[in-house]
C-alpha cells in the first residue's frame, strides 16, 4: 500500500491519510481522539480535480466568541480573591478550552479545504486541508493522485484477470451506492466475465481458469 498524503492536527486531535492499494483503490483513513474510520473507493469513481473551498463558518466563530467572552469574564474575576479566586479560575479555564477549540476550527475552515467528489453523482467523498502539512506538499499530492486516477481509467497494461477485478470493483461500488440495481449488476458482471474469458483465451500464456471468481472484488472493496 502506497501512502500519498498524511495530515494531522495536534490541537484538534484529528488526522487523515490517503493511500493507494492494488493500483486501483484509494484508502481514506480518518480519526479523531475517540474514533477511527476507513473507507475504500475505486480510483475511477473519484473526480481527479478537487474543489477548493474557503469559508468562515459562522457557528464555530460565534461559539468561539461567546465562550471566549465568558472565559475572559471569569478569568478577570479570578483576579479578585473576594469573588472566589479558585472557583472563578476553574470556571474560566472550563470556558477557555472549548473557546480555543472553536477558534481553531474557525481558522482551519478559513484556511481552505479540498473536497473530492464522486464522478457520476458528484457527491462529496472526503475532505482534506488545503495547506497541511504545507501547500507545496498538498499540491504534489493533488498532482500524483490525479495521475493515479487517470492511469486506472484506461488500464491497458492490466492482465485479463486484473481488468476483470478492476471493473468488478467499479460496478459493485455503483451497486452499493444504489446507482444500479441488483439485476443490472448481475447482467454487467456476466458480460464482464464473458469478455474476460474471451480475452484470456486470445492472450498467449493466459489461463481462463485462473480468472478470479465472483465475489473477489466485493471482498477487496470491503477491506
């Protein structure tokens, strides 16, 4: 598995990494302080040109402002012992921490993000920071990722077995996303298998019996 990009925010406690698996799958791993998630996408289902988004989220900004005001009030009150020094200090810190978190989220969104979309449905698939760890490294990733996506759209160097697995993953992903029905899936898979057998029989040294059985692609996609 080839890792192309890894992003981490120490303050927010979140991370995301993009890797290439089996030449035609993108593995997106995201995690937070208390959760982890991993999703695998066929590369040719991803639009190679991400949208660059920059915005100021009002909810995070307002939350940061209100919490910051309360934190400042209690911390200033802690300067006067007669008002309850320790209670004021603890309360002020309790407001200051979430205020800092909201401020960090506001700044992260304002710095911009890259959104990758699904080719057919244009649904957003995953989001990356536009400048983490650096703008130059992100730009290099975008170029390398686009090259990997375009390379598998026309997999001419694949063997018949590799092409069959590749296109199975593609159509099974469409079925999982409810783009095609189960009947359409079965018809497409039958046609792919028939053409793969014909290509294997015509290719010198290829063994039609070595073609992967149905279900191999689904297992690979789930993993």
